[in-house]
């Protein structure tokens, strides 16, 4: 609900325009999210911090995390100072890449909290404190660059793009870390992909045409203006009109026809 809520609230609280196509984009985002939830994979059962540690130590996830960290450092220290003020994707990509670590940390801390109430010695486990530090650092970084993006760019433009990037990173992280899509059927895979593409289409409609004044009241007029294509006349039609003209311009040469 972050995409339609941010668009609707920004239109009422911040005075940002939300036209008919934007409302249609919000509806498509909700439809796509519903389809994704219906076909989403179930979480693989990870109940202890030791199992979570083994998941985090797998070579595939370690390589993926190293690539994300390298990309994040490149964005923060090189691209952000140069292009962050003009390109909306810089700050939002930083937030989305860091979101992969925050989601993994939340998953691990959820397991730790369950173990704590079950009487397990989770406070003595080193992974608990590593996850706490990672979560605090990632959330702080996300809030920092998200606020920078909101200070520069349109609110109704920031949240949907951030949603698409963040969801893409989270789905990829879930595939690599928890292998949730291994047991999915072909129907569920197609449904999940189609739902995500529907969300992207809704976000595109929400922002690609955000400057157009389109509503239910002026929709017939807009369609009529689009259908009124200027007619291109050839030389024959122009000569006929000049020949039928009763008054010839004084500054144009006259043509006299002599009959014998």
C-alpha cells in the first residue's frame, strides 16, 4: 500500500497533482500486489540462529552480499556526490541495495526474538549482535538517503520508484538466501512475475503522465483533441481554392485567358 498511499497523501497534503492515469496506476499497483501475494512462495522454515548462520555462510549469498556492498560503496562515495542532486535513481538505489541487508537482519532478529521467549540463549549468540548492528546501520543509511531524495524530488515520484527497486532487491535476496522459489510451481512463478510486472506498469502510469491534466470531466475533450489531426492538402486542392476565389490578391500576378 506504500505506492497508492504516498500518491494519495501527497496529493492532499503536499498539493501534488494526481490525475486519472495516476489513480489507474495506483489501482494496478494494488492488483499486482494482490497477485504476488496469492502466488508468493512460502518461507523456508528457519527456526534457530544456527540455521540462519549456515544460510548466511553459503558461498552464493556471500558473493551476492559482496557485490551489493561494492555497488553501495560505489554509489555513496563516487556517484552520489556527482549525480545525486540530478538523478533520482542514485539515492533510491542506495536505499534499495541497503534494504537487502535490513530485510535479512529483520528475518534473523525475528528468529532471535522467538528463541528468546522460548528460553534459548540468544543473547550469547554472536549473530544476534551482528544482526542488530547491521539493522541499525542499514536503516540509518536508508532514512538518510531517502530524506535526501525527498528533499530534491517529487514525493509521488520517489516512493513508487523506491518501491520497485526495493522489491526487486528483496525478491532477489530471498531467492539467494532462503531459496524460497525452489519448490514453486510454474503457475506460481508466472503469477508472481506477472504481478510484479503489473506493479511496474502501474508505477509507470503513475509517473510518466503525472503532468497531464486528465480527469473524468475533461477526458472526452482530451480524446477529441487527440482525434483532430490536421489535414495535409496537396497542390491540387490549393489551386482549386485559388481558382474558385472571387477576389484575387492585389499583390499577386493576375492570369488572363484569351478565347478565340
